[in-house]
C-alpha cells in the first residue's frame, strides 16, 4: 500500500510554491532537497503581478513580501546618453489589482520555506536528499531514486513525482536523455548588491545602455529611515563571442569588481554613477546568461517538470520565478480537476508546455529589452528625442505584445477569477 502523496524533487522557489499549493488543496507531499541546510542565497529577482496574485491567494500577503522586498513603481529603459527610451508605471500604479515586487531571492526563498514548515510541518522537507532518477511503475505509482548526503541511496514511492530540480535537472535528463546541452548566447552577467540611495521614483527598475552592453538596477529593500539607503540590486552585462562555448569554471561564482568594472568606465550621469555603485558593492557574482532549448513535453507518465527544470529561460523579462509560481498553481488546478493522477499531469502539460516554450524563445530574442536593439539599429543608442527614433505608439505596441505573451496583460489578469477557489480540495486516490 502506497500513500497517495506527491513527491517533489527540489526545494527551490518552484518546488516550495508547488508544495504550498498542494498543502492548500489537501494533497500530502514531500520535498526532497539536495542541500543540507536552507540558506538565503542569491541577489534580486522580480515577481510579476500575475504571480503576486497567486501568492496572495496562498496567504502570503503584502506584509510578508514587504519584509523581503519592495513594490516596484516603474520600469524604464534608458539610452547610452542617459535619456529615456521608454518608461511606464508598474504594479498598482499601472492599474493592476496586485503589485509587482522586487525581492531578495534568498529572503523570498526562506519566506516560502518557513511558510511550508509552519503549515505542513518540518517533515514536509527532507534536506540532504537529491532525486537522481525515477521509475514509472505498472500500478500507476512512481518511485524516486534518492541519493542522500551520506552517500546512501533509497527508493521512495508515491502517487506522482514533480521535477522542480532546476536547470541541471536529473529528472529532465532522464525524461529527455537526448536534450542538447545548456544554451549560452554570449551574454555574461555580473550580479551584486550595493547599499545606496534609490534612483528615479525610489523603486524603479532601470535598464541602461544597449542590448549587448547594459546595466539593470533596482532596489530590493525599503530605504532605511535613518539614512535613506536601500539595498540596490544590479546586473552588469556584456555580450561576447560565444563560438568557443563557456570557458570559465562553473556557472555561478563570486568575483572581484576589478574583474569587470572596466566595461563600465565613463557610465556617469548627474543622476547615476555606475562605477561608484559597483565599487561600493557588498558582493558580486559572475554567471553566463543561459537557458535550455524547449522540449516537446514536460510529462512522462506520473512524472512532470516545472520551473527551471521545465523551462529555464533568459532573465530578460523578469519572469523566471513568476512562471515557476504560475506552474505550481496550474498544476494545482489540474489536480483539482483530475485528481492526483497522471491525467492531471497530462492536462497541466497540455496547458503550459507549448505557450511557455514560446516564451523561452521570445526571451532569447531579448524579451522587453528588444527595444534597446531597435534603438541600437536606428541611432546607435544615443539620441535627443526618442520619438524621433521610435514613435511612442510603436514602443507601446512592442511592450503590450510582450506582456500578453508573458501572461500579465492587465485587463485579462484583473478580470480573471481566482486560479484556485478558496477551500477547494483535490480528490485523493485510495491507497494504492
């Protein structure tokens, strides 16, 4: 007899959002996470209004999110000479019913972890446990092969297995053994945080420069009332020749500011001093901008992929974490409609795999930063009046098309009913 639980490979943002959703709809689950200790790692990410709506419906509200980040007020692109290309309000100021949040990834991750432990108990997460493979059994159950931190291996059986184990997913590798290697398009990102005064609105997301040479800057904390300083997240990015592939050791590593600051010499305006911002950094990391080619399905019998395991994408649209949260909620809907069965995974796959695969390719083509490409092509990145380069109507149409593709077109989102109705419970199978 097998307990009708769902097993989740990976305790990142996607895996924890899935576990919280399953807990909400009454489905027992266990998260298997490879690390021995949960710690608040990483720098800044954005959570779009469509995902914030889902967090609110999970009982994670503004008070919680304000402890790990700050509501975004503006999204702006700025040319090489410091003049605006495009700017628009974000979140509540744009008319959404929910804010957009810029958060510290690690603190947000720990928020989800703590909420799950509070609601489902500490036993819901097993640390030091990495899912390395799976078996679809003849009786409809799934067995996960789990490697433990002490080197031992065990077999865990449940009703379903969700692969939320990231871009290097072992579950995906078994499901798609012939998949191409990780794709790198040539962009190198240096990421870090600095204590500084916020610019523009005080909570603006600013993309500055060109498509191949740019900075992204936004705050991920409220200003300190004593000195006005906030934690500013920044991404410094340069695109290089990628014909030889990624030559550095590892995909994400700490670096010294002197390793890359030369690329941003002279990036100083009366409202922003980029070299000074970088010099004052608390920490900096280097990683290539990578993704994976889309796959034709995220499902194999009683096993399904979600989050980066399903659709690792370039961070050009600020929707990687948001899409993982949406995945979790869509999976919850499928389980409510079809029970804790492989049929639910088939419905989830049918709904999301195709559209999100298109989003991967759209982000590879620069996502909303595609406006920087257009400015580059038409004037080399410097201009006095952007309307003479790209008319306002063309800029607005470009952004509207991206928002629709990414799932946060304002009218559609505001009018939508809750993804999961309050009090909804999934149908559990009898013990197998």
